C-alpha cells in the first residue's frame, strides 16, 4: 500500500485553526478528504495552528514544526495556504529559506506542491490601514466578528452596530474621524470579549501581541519578500484567485431585506474600498506586460485595476499556475458562503459581498486544487 499524502492547511488574515468547536478550514478539509477518497488515495489533513498576525517568518517556522511532528517519513507533502498562509508555504518551500530554530528538514525532498488561495503575493493596501492604531483596533473587531459569525451563523446584531457606524465614517471621509473609529471599535471589542469564550479572548490577545505580518503585507514590504523568496523548480506552484463585484448602490436593495446583511454589507464595502487604494510606486501586481492578457484568459474579461476580494487585490493573487479564477470574496473561497437552499453541511456567509459564490463554484474550486495536487505526485 502506498504511503498517504499529507496536506497542511495554513490560515491567514482573519483566519484561525480552531476556536472552540469551530474549524476555519472545515469545508476545505471535508472537500479534500472526499476527493482523495474518490481518487482511491489516502490523505492526512493537518490544520496548522499558526499565530494569526505574527511575522511570515515565525509563521513559516511553525509550519515546519507541525510537519516535523506529523509527517510519515517518505510521504508526499503538500501545502495549502489561504491568504497569508500562502506566503508561509512559499517561504518554507524556498530553497533559500532560513528560519530561526529550523535545523533539519528531512522531509523537504518530499514536498510536492504549494497551493495559494487569495494570497497577497504583492501586498495589499488594507495592511497599510491595519498597521495604523485605529486599523489595529478595527482588525481586532472584524476578526472577532468573523469568528462569532462563522461559529454561530451571525454575530449578535447589537454588538455590530458600533462597528458599522465607524465604517460609515470611513466611507465618507478616509482618516478624518479616526478618533471616533478608535473609540467605537474599542467598545465593540470589549463587548465581544465579555460575551464570548476564553478561546476567543486568547485569539484576540494574540492579535494584539504580535502584528508582524500586518506590516509585512504592505505593498512596500512585499517588494522585499519577492526579492528574497524563490521558487523551487521541483515543486508545483498553483493558485486560486477571485474578486468581488464593486459595491454599488444598485446592490443594496436586496441586501437590506436581511437585518444581518444590512450590517454586513457596509463593512464589506469599506474593506473593499480600503483594499482598492492603489499604490503608484508599489503596485500590487506582478511586473511585466502580460498581466492583463493573463486576466483576460482567466476571467474572459479584464477586471478593473482596483478589483479585489475585500482583502487582497486580484492582481496580487497571481502566482504560479492559476488553476481556478472566478467571482468570490476572501471568505467565500474557504467555504464560508451563503446557500440558497438548506443542506446537511452548513455554510455561513459573513461578508455580504454580492459575489453570489455558491456550492457549484466551491466544488469546481476544490476539484481544480485536488487535481493539481494529485498530478504533482506523478511528476
């Protein structure tokens, strides 16, 4: 019998391994398991419990540690990273990797593929905002709301009103009402901490204690990452990319039918606008003249220059062989999307982006990723 494949799932911005009884990657994990079984292959899936906002280097060292502790000697190894998790995977896979405390990677020759989902390879303007004092508070509030929403279906509406008010101020005038934003965000975080589990409070503490990755995800910092991290020619690099429709007034009529959507839509709209802020000197896109033609071939059209998934610009997500491209927001891509009809497997749509991501798209996304992973074992 052949050795099982080991797939390591690494979360990124707004992501977590497990909080309470809820796994961030539960839908990806279940989908990959089904597809490997259907292909007659054994697989062991590992959720990497990395610090949510620690530096990429520290997160990559933790990924190495988890592989050391869990891999079957000689088994093929695959990394799948969502958002910042894709950068962790790229750093570990790089032949020039140098991580403090990582001495021996006996398993490195068996690393077969790196899959990046919605990864900010060239940075994201949102990180520049989150690096500010007010942005740090906002990141904490949105992260807490994400966990509560995915675990319980939606956050308590009363706890969200202050955050929506703060986002409304940003929407009207960037940077003018930051003191009000700071005050309101602190209130929301305090309420959430008082109302939720010790696991969530621990997670929130981690966000405050180390925000190295936030600084590193800025367009300027990712320029240096690209210079120092190289591809391994013996490893398959593949990516899945998406963007959401531009928030516009014509979308809101149907959104306002739901009390939760009424609160979620303005939050997503502001995240989208912050991510849309283009950097003239450090564009969040690959260099060269072939980017637009690549996007044309992937989407059948060229997305606007500011197109993003609410967290990462779509051009920043381009890396390696793009195996899937379509409409979807940052959380849709890991299975956190709304469903029009009930199903045994509950999906929760926390970011109301109007991308209309559904199970059909999610299945095609997982089919493409799994096909690429299995094909890498035959090369």
